[in-house]
C-alpha cells in the first residue's frame, strides 16, 4: 500500500494545465488559505491568478507533494511520467476517457494501463476524479466550488461521485466535515486505501463511504478492522440495487456494483452501518461523530403526544431499535417535574 501522507497533507502543490479547471484549483487553494507552496505549470502562460507559471515540470524548484493534472487523457500519461521522474509524491488525474469509457472507446482500458505504468510508485488518485479537500490543514486540490469550512476535527467522506461530494459539502446539518475525497476509477488508489490513510488522522472521528463498487475486498475488510480498532464508525451508502443503477456505475467509473444482498451481508459482517439515502447518511455520520460506536440499540424518545410516540415506535421497529421501560426512579423524577396527572412511558 502506497504512503499517501504527503499527498493528503501537502506542503507544496503543483497545478499542471491552464484551463478553467486548473484556474479554479488555484482559486480554491487561495480561498482556503493554503499556507504551502503553489506552483503552476504551463508552457505558454506567465501566471495564473497571480501565481507564476513554470514552463515544464522539470523546471519546478522541487518535487511537489501533491499535483493536479488538468490536461487531456493523452497528455495526462506523459505528465504523470514526468512527475514520477521528478520524485513527486502523488497526483490527482482529472481527465476522463479511461476505463469508464471502454464501451464507447476501446482505447480507454489501454490508456489506464499506460497511466499506471507511467506512475510507478507515485500515488495516483483517479483518473476521472475531482480530487480531495483537507479542511483540517486547509489543503486541497479541487477544481470547483464547495461549501465546507476549516475545522479542528470532524468526519471524512469518500465517494466515487464528484458531484455528490460537492453537494455534501453544502450540507447545513451541524456536521463538521474534516475531509472529502473522490476516487474516480480507482485505477490505483481505491476506497479502502484512501479510507485507511484518512482514518489514521486522530482528528478524523468517523468515515462515510458512498460506494459504487468495492475494488479490493481484502483491503475493505482491513479498513473495517482498522476502523473498529480506532473506535471510528464507518457509514456506507451503497448504490446498485436496481439494474439502472448498476448500468450507470459502469459508465460512470467502470465499477461493477455487485449484488445488493451481497453488499448488505458484507457490511453486516464487518460491522459497517448501511443507510439508503444521503439525508440518513449525514445524520448517521453526525451520531458517529458525537458518540462513536453505540453500545446497543436502546434509545429514549421524548415527545408531548401519544400519537408522536406511536409514530416513533413504528418507525424504529423494523430496525431493531428498542425503547427500554422507564424505571421507578425515572418515573418519580418526571412526576416531580410534570405533576401527578401526566403518565409516562418510553416512547
């Protein structure tokens, strides 16, 4: 497994290319207040957003910790080769048209193989990937808007969908997000690799995974064991229950969604909580951030209506959530607070 420490906590970043996406990466680094070095590479431009451009990767003053490659898929391979030769630690490959495009373009799979060969031991995130945002250290390689703010601790979210990550950074649910990342095609670095690297940070409290396909079952099991050892819950949102979703994952990131029943069984065996929608995903991460692993499925529900209590009981019944009866001391204390007329029960 490659060491992702330098890439995810960079002291220097390089942006290769001059298109809109690369300009936005520079803007987002500046907006976030990234304190490290920012180096732009373009053969014709003198500067991007006030940052001086180097004509080539060879001209860079040092090997960058993290690089954003914002050129076409063919040029991407040569850029990766040059970064590897320079001694760069890791790179985000933004371009699409690799293995996810095989059904339209037979070159895709071959180009992905060439990409991996060019990378050697250098870490490569993607291709077909937006990158990552480290809100803990104000470090990011991200070519678009996002709604997050720097935090001292919080949850991490990893997904194969860049657009879903953008949307999740816009949440206003009181959930501190410490890290977000996309993994694209998982050509080299997969969900399990990224999750393991991020969970090692003591400031990360829990991990949320939006999963299209699991690329490395052994690595995924190792990740689950690491999370349990560290006391950091994993919340999973797995797509692919329908035939349409399974087809979409192949065209999106070349992932095989796999059996929905198989995924549920795997998550249950590994102690990973599975949810069905993004709202529940965020709320579950909030619980995980505040409380960590829960010892049991017993809760207390407070409401001012028997009707609401009934709704709560029916809502929780399918999930095995129980409402332990109030003990004598609790009923006595509630009686003092509310008087002798009110009856008490849980829920």
